[in-house]
């Protein structure tokens, strides 16, 4: 019995002690890694610039499904790098080729079709991005059915595109423009969201976009009378460039036109610089007095999983208070937050949410004496600047118009950015206050860099009309690709 | 007394016994008037020894044979029926005739049937029915001390040696030809009684009866079915034949339901071996309604009284109980004598009904199987996080075992995992559909583990309930249930086979018995094969078991040879791998688990003993560790420390090894790493603990109740609940793991390689190359996983392949065709679906998009010539050696003839010394 008791006590103590006090043994055996890093030449950098705006209805103005381009648009681009630059209008086979390598080139001219800018034959290891090639188009249209300034940065084709903006309410038109610059046919599948959630309707999938062509669809044919829209375009077969052309009419009066360009991936903190407000009186006249509610400013939020959002509008001037408001967006719906009571000034919009959301802003401009009385622009969230990005904008200067580089800084510390004119080489340092906004006028080609992650976009004003350009940094998978073998 | 007696001897293929019968017939003090041998032999014709022979067809039944004999001889007086295994004593006929002389109303007189070899043992003295309608022999297997010599009237007598009044015979229309064999004689006797005659035994008349048909020693053709079923069929037939019309109809209609209910009762009463006969007999009687009806009409024609008048002659309940007790005692004494014969001198405690079936354990095993029903296999192949289908060709699996060249990736040369040998063995019974063996084993893992633990528990406990509960707690131990729910096939194979191995090892080491010098061949063979399979499935557990075997060999030096020989097969399988790993300096990687590795999520802290105890929904199954651990500790206070201390030693060794192993990590670079799974070690830990609980529960009533109650309530019920509600994440398929178009190519003999791509969140890519129908469970090689074979910095082929993958992903238009052609890559598969990769590949002109398949997006590379898979059966010297060792131990494992016990109800008191060795 004694031996058993001893055995019992000893074993219990040993077990308990070992479980509690024994140190964990950590041993790591290093075996060879079955992976490597491979240098590859990235695919040719390609940017697609939209052509002139589309007019619907044909000659009579009432033919369905007839889309024709109107007028011409001014294409401006700048490139510097290795290899050659091919400038190819979509649907015509022969590109114009210019070789690169002997300094930066600039171009400004009219185009009547969407155009692809392609850097071919770049050497392995050479940099990518907007400093290699960047471009934008601007079109000031003045016909009976459409008036306004529409500008867009040339964008890199993609397989999954989100466009948050536009409206198909009465008098509003949203055209989805899909351009395929590749020699392979593509098919696009659309998903459309509204303030009531996803819109289920036939015909959204398998939309054909042939090689080297542009396909235009009226969103109203899928989702009529929807005033808050968000569209997802997913492609297979080839990458596409996409915009929404948004036009507003009030009766026979045109109240502006602009492009909605692709959004970034949904985030918890969206920063939308470039919110430039002019002509508030005219805006209030139209929006408030005449009751055309969506003629004013607004912020649009699309929350795939629902979110509580806080929207803050911050001015570049410390004395001017912008606006702050909160709201809830139901899952899978799009909601517009109208912004009223903003004085003339230059602002940036900060949207914070508890779930990732897509956020865009529509800034309106009032033009008392001119036509159109109202023009607007759609601004998207931008990415923090780290490396230098180039932007090519119009050369117009006050009093005819201006290009403003608007900076936004969402954090609690003041930051700075350096803006260099690529033509003259003059650099300007702009400081951006904590949780604030700054402004700098630019012309032509400029590069923007910041060592601390500032956000920026360009607002373009011309003849009392407004549009905006995004600062893109197009890159292709390349240079160094990590491959692991199993 | 002079009476006309016609003796009929029924001969059926037993000439050696017939000789004695005929010789004894010649020696009768009163000779029969006439003797006729009715020969229904099929093969061995009877030698007549001068008597008249009537040859009949071998299919002639008993009743028909007698009838034909009577028709042939047309006798008067009496009929004396002898079987070819019933030899009458010299005064048998004389004593029988004296009985009928004393009582003219005696229609049938039966002799005292004694044992053929030992006439001092009574085999049968009249037959009757119990109140429940079962056939019952009052006197059976007793020593003849004259205690039954006053017996007279009985309900029935057997026909062997019976003297029958021919007038009564004719009045009753002979034996009932439609009745089942065992019912014919009882039916005849009952009808004789109901017609008014007497049926009695004449104890002075002795007949030596071999009772061949009762023992099942007659060729099955004669009886048609096994004796137990025949007896039950006879009982049911008699019951239906003699029942009143209403009861007959009800009885026939409800034959089957009643039989099923009866089977349940039999199961509960630990008589599960009687279930088969019960159901079979019910089926036979049900379908032979015609025979029952004809028997009924014969009864109605030839008798007037009802069977109720014979109730005084039925066996009483007390008699039945006494008989049951005697049977149990007989079983115990038989087993004791048998073990004594094997040379063991220690007194063993043998309980009756301790087999797997008779103790009712089989029902618990079926219950465990029922718990698995929510995920019953719906197809032949199973896939999960730790299991894949096997190749559909068994020869391919066999070819891979012990091979040195593998087709995985771009081809790999290295020692194969011993795991492939285990898979080969496991799938060999189902060689036409190997992957079904994996699916079945996984589904049956818990019952298999339960059965093994039950067998093993025989060594520590005798109470059936204790054994069942401890085996259930092993089957529901978290190690096994987690392995099943995470589909970790290699671990669950090791754990389920573990108790079987320990049982065999215990038999090899003769644990608990005095040493005998015999070489326990069968158990050595079984143990060697099981140990090799377990070591192949979980090398860590194999290492621990090797240590245990070595320790046991040291402690019992007389058994050192058999014990160490059980390790030989495992060593043979591992030898090439050991040599290779030590040569490369990577010996620790021998402990890597084979097959697909699934992280076990265990850490080295106090929770390890409780299998990573956590407080979430999945932890119901972990509760069982608590009461088991407590009672296992208490077992140390119970008697027999020499049993409990070694078990605790095993448990602590398993726990300590899992502590060490959990912390070992193999870094493969780039953030991916492999660990060693400690699940099987914790299975060994659990097995030792459940055995300890069985031991302590067996010592006293109080401990038994408390241990069983707490383990059941706190452990088994929650674990069973979790097993039912949390089903394993497995999918069933037909074994195909590649898109149909590739599978079709393989079927037609064209083999292309497929490059499978996956993009990671960090923007890189993971690439894999496989040939033909994909990487199945037997293709996975741990050597390949850890080798630097796929390291592009070392291997120029992978450098080239990596460049190809990078070019494909960046869609830069670089020249990819030469590399694709060089490696014979005909297909590119992207899984899971990735839009950017898809767009990149769509824009590559050498690729033709096939579209989205069930296995990912697929592209075909145009104009790549197909390769033909050369499957050389790699028969290197090493593999032949491994095969030879396997064959040797498989031969050992075959049970030998001398071990088969005769199925007699005798106790062999005098055992030949030759038989015992």
C-alpha cells in the first residue's frame, strides 16, 4: 500500500509539475527554400485615353442604341523612358510610333477616337509608372444637348473596375464606355448597385467588347430612374478601360457633363482631394431655389457590407470651416450625401467608415452669366503619394481657367509635397497642414512627390466649367516576380 | 419375446462409423428379424457386411428413406431405426422389446443415447419442448450413474435406435416428409402421443451415438444449413404446425418481426451468435409455408387431441435455467483446460461470454458506426485537408512503394516514404478500387479502434461493462476524433491500429504469464506488420513504439528474439530513407509525417494533456480527458502496481515525446513551414490512460460505478454529441482530381504535364507541376517536400520553369513555347480562380482557353507532343528485399491449423501431449 501511495503521489507531482513548469522546446530546422525571385520584363505599359464625348439618339435624337461621338477632344501626353511610344487610335490599326530615350517628349493635339498610348520595347529593369508615360484628355463641349467640361486622365486597362457615380434619373444620362485596346476579344459582366441594393436584371453578363473597339451602353437600359449608382465591370479575355459619361439636362437646359473614372479598392479611410467650389450663388439658385436637388455638391458612398460613415470636408484655408456629418449606409446600397452651405473655396473630403467603402464626391461649379449655369465633376479617392507621379494637364492659365493641384493630409501631422514642372524643372514645396488641405496652380506636365504620403488630385477649371484629373501610377507585374514551387 | 423387428440402418457417407454399427448389430442378444441398409451415400458407399442394401438417391430425405424402406420390406411388428453413427449395445434390442412387452400402448421406445467414445456419458435421454417452444434435451453430457434409470414417459425420442410400432407408424402416415429434419422425429412422437399412444425411454437399452449432424460434422449438403439454424427452423415449424388456426395465421404473418425482436433480446442477453440462426430460420419457415400447411393437414388427419394436453411433459423454467448454467460452466472449464494445455500454470480468471460478439460489444461498435452516419460516404474517394484519393491502379501504388524515382514535379529521385507500403497493404484487399479502402477505413476508424481496445482490455479487466466503457473512451478520445474531423488520414490510421498492435505485442511478450519457450509465430507476424504500418503512418509514434519494444525486450530477456523480430519489417521499410537522410545530415526530418500535412494547433503547455483544451464549441469532445486522467492516477493506488506503473510509464513517455515534438518546426523558407503532428502520440497517451481506468474500475464495486459513471457522463456523452454535430470537412468524389479533359487524355494513354498556378496575397505565385491524372495520396513524398530539388538556385530546370511562370504571369509576350515544349507541359491550370492571372494567360497567344472547370481555370498549350508514361515497375534490390521481409511476416501471421479448437461440447480431460506443443 505504501509503495502504491508513493507511486501515486510521485506520478501526480511529476505530471502536474511537468505540465506546468516544463519549458517548451523550440527547435527550428532550416531547409532549403523552394522559391526564387525572377526578373521579368513587365508587359508593355499601356494607357487608354477616352475619345470625344458620345451623343445618343442619332440624327433625330430619338434613335435607341445609337451612340456617336461629337466634336474632338484634346489629348495631351508626356513620355520619357526607353523603347518607343506607340500612339494608336482604337479601331484603326496603324499606330504612330515615336522612339523614346532622348529626353522627355510632349504632345498636345486633337483626337476623334479613343487612343492607346503604349510603351513598347522597354528594357528589363527600367522603371514603370506615370513618369514613363502620362496623358489626359479635355473636351469643352457646347452643343444644345450637352454643355460642360469633361476631362479624364488616361487610365491603365484592368479586369475588375468599379465606377461609383452617375445617375439615370429623369433628365440624367449615364453611358458606360468600355474600350478594348488589345487584339483579343473580351466579354464584360456588369453588376449594378443602387440605393436599394443590387439590381437584378437580364443582360448584364456576357457583354461583348471586340478587339480594338469601344462599346457604349446606356445604363438606363438596365437600371432606369436610378439616381444613385455604382457599377462593377469584370472582364475576361482582355483588360478594358472604362468610364461613365454622366450628363445632366433640365428640360432643354444642359447642366453639365463629366466622366466618372474607376475607383480604388474599398477602404476604411478615403481621401478625396480636388474639391474646388466656385459660383456658390448660382449653385444655390439652381439647387435650392429652383429645386434641382442633385445640381449641387454631394458625396456618394457605396458600402458592400454596410457601414457607419463620417464625412469631413476640410478647406485649404484655416478660417473657412467646411462641413462634417455622419450617416449609415445599408449593406450593398449606394447613398448620396448632399452638401449644402459650402462657400467658395478649395476643399478636400475625408470619409472614414467602420467597414471598407467606396467613396466619390461630386463638386459643382456655378456660372452665373454663362451657359451652362452649372457644371460638375466627379472626384474619386486617391492613393497616398510616395514615388513621383506625373500629371499632364491643360496649359490654360487664369483668367481663362486654371489647373489646381489640390493636396489633402488626413493625419495629425503637417506634411509636405514637392511639385516639379517637367517642362521648366522648377520645383515648389507645398506644405499641407495636419488634417487639412492645400492648393497649387500648375500648367502642362508636372510631377508630384512626397516622402510622407500626401494625397492629391487635379481640378481643372475652364470658362466657368469644371472637371478633374486623377494622379495614376500605372504598373504591370514585372521586374521581380516571386515564384515558389510546391 | 418373439416379435417381428425390422431394423433399418440409414447410411450416408460415413463408412467408418457404419462398420461398428453393423458389427454391433450382429452382436445383439436378440437379433432383429430383418436388417435393411438404406444407402443414401453420395460418395462413399457402405459396405454391407452381408446385409441387404437398398440404394437410394443421395438427396433422399430422412422421412422418404424410411418410407421407401418400409415399402420395400413391408414388415409387421416393429421398426428399429439406426443411424450410421448410432451403434447399439448388445442388449439394446432386448431391453427395448421388454419395454414394449410391458406396455402394449407404447408406440415408440427410445434407448439411452451415450457417447460414442465414452459410454459412461449420457448424450440424450428423450427430447421435449420448453414452454417457449424450444427443443430441449433434459439429460445431456452427464455421467451415467443410474440417476435417470427410472425415467419413462417423455414427449419425444430421437430416432437413433428408436423402436417404433409399425401399426402406429402406418396410422400416422410415417414421418412428416415436409417437416424440417430436426422436427421430423419430435413431430412423429408428438403425433403418436396425441393419437393416444405412449412414447417412453428405455434407459436399460443403450446406444452409442456420435451425433455427427449435431456437431455439424456431416457434409453440409445433407442438412442444407448449419445446425443452429436447422434447430431453430425445426422449432418454428413445430410451433406453427401445432398452433390453433388463429395463432397459426398470426404467427406466420409476424414471423419476421418477432424474429427481429427476438434478435434484439438475444443481443442484449449477450447471445449475439444466435441472431443469425434466428433470422435465417424465420426466413426459411416463412418461405416454406407450403410445408407448414402440409404438416398441419397431416396432423389434423392423424390426430385428434391437441398439443395442450402434453404440457405436463414440457420442460419447466427451472430445468431450462439449470441447463443454461451448466452450459456456462462447461464453457469456462473448456477454456481453462485449453489454456492449461498451452503450458500456462497461472490461474486465469476466465469469464463466460467475453468474446467480442457474445459480450455485446459488437452493438457498441455498430453504435459508433451510426454516429458516423451524417457523413456516410456517397462515393468511392474521399478528399479532405489531410487525405486525397489514391491512384486507381493498384499496381501503380505498389510500383511506388520502395521506389527511388518518382514522377512528382519534374521527376524526383529519392527514397520513397514507407507510407506508400502501408497504403499498398491497406488497399490490397480492394485492389480493383484502391481508393475505396481509404474511404472505408476512414469511415470505420472509430469502430476499428473500439474493437482493438476491447480486445486489448481483456488483459487488464474482466468485467464486460468496464471493458466496453474503456474501449469507448479510447474510440472517442480527442486524438482520434480530431484526426477524423480534420481528415488526417495518416494519424487516424496509426491510432486505430494502435490497440491491435499492443495486443499482439503483449501476446508476443506473454505479458502476465510465465514464460514459455514457444515462438509465437502468428502474433509476431501480426505485430510486425502492424508496427510497420503504424511507424509508416506516424514516424514519431513508430520511434516511441520501438523504444517500448526495446525496453520490454530488456525486461523480459527470454522473449528478446520474438520481440526484436517484430521491429524488422518497420526497419526494412525505413532503411532506404534512413540512409538517405543521415547522408544528407537531415536525420530529424525522418520524423516528418507522410502524406498531406495538416497543422495540429497544439502547443507545449499544460493543455497538451487535455489535447489543447479550449472553451469553445469544439471542446465538448475534450472533456473526456479530465475524468480519465483522474481515474488513471487513482489506478496507481489500486492493487497490481506492476501493471499500472508500466502503463503510466508508457503514458508519460508518449506525453513527453509529444511535448518535444510540438516545438519542432521545419522552415522551408518564404514563410512556409512544416511541423510534426503529435496527434498519434496523444492517441497512445489516451490508450494507456483508458487501460488504467479499466484496471481501476475492475478492482472494486464502488470504483467501478464511480469511474464508469463519471467517464460516461462527463466524457462519452459530450464526445458522442460532438462527433454527431461537428462532421468532418470531407468531400466524396469518384477519385478524379483533375479536369475531365486531362483525365480523358490519361485514359487514352497520352500524358502531358500540367502546370498549376496560384497567386498569393503578397503578389507572388505558387507553382506546381504534375504529370497525368494529378498528385494522389500515394504520390506525395516527404523527401520531395523538404529537398532542395525544387530550389531554383540549385536546380537549373526549376530556374527555367520559374522564369516561364514569371513570364506567363506578367504577360509580357516573352517566348514561352520552347520551355513548355521541353518540359512537356500541355495544360495550365489556375486554381483558385484569379482574375489577373486569367487575363494574363488569356492574352498569351500560345495558350487556348478551355474555360472554367470544377478544378480551376484551364488553358491548353497548343502543339505540344504528348508523352507516354513509362511505368517501369522499379524493382531494385532494396525493394525486393523489403518485399521479401513483408512476405515472411505475412506468412508468419497466417494462423496455423493446430491452434483450431474442435467445436465439441466435451471437455477434453485427457489431452495428447503432442497436441499441446
